[in-house]
C-alpha cells in the first residue's frame, strides 16, 4: 500500500499516491486530506483469498482514518468497521496526546503523525506474503547417484 510503486503509479496509475499521502502525515507544515487517504479502489479480479484480504485491510485502514477525522471534526465516506484488538487504541492515544498538548497546529503536529504510526503498523502486521516480490530464487541440487 505504501510501497514505492504507489508513488510512481507505474503499475496502477489510477491508484492514489498512498506513499506520498502517508509521508505527508509526518509533515508538521502540511495538513493531509483524510478523504484522499481512504482506500477506495476497485479490487478487480484475483483469487478469493486475496480479495478477502484486501476487503478486510481496506475496512481497517479506512476505520483508522475515520477515527482521526472524527477527532478533527471531519467526516469521511464509507462504513464503520470494527478493528481487531491489536489495532485499537488510536482514539484513546490521540485524546491523551491532545490533553497534554501545547502545540499550535494540533492536527499536523499530533493527530496526523500518530495516525501514520497506526497505518504503518496495520500494513506491516497484516501482510500475508501473498506475492513473490521482485525476485523468486530457488536452489536446486541434483543427485546423480
């Protein structure tokens, strides 16, 4: 989702530049548009296991964005989803951080960087290795006995 190919649009030109958008969450001089961060992509054709993974991933990704948007007084499109326990806690962490905050731009300085952390954790933790990446290698040993 946040790999370098989503920055270039080389393989999926109609896909949002998620890498750039998530990186912008860490920029305290910039406010990211939550609506652009929403994972709203036609999944196309793939084996059922892969489609199911991306549907679940989409729902969880969008829920994290929704929680941050609500704290900013915004709404985003899509349905609410229940996050698994390991990905819950964003709203609580944000509220605790806001209670102790003395910064001028709370959204860019606190909310967006914490959201980036949760989105990163979601992506890293849910990957199932359903692809082979750039290279597939194998060692073959031939026993001629």
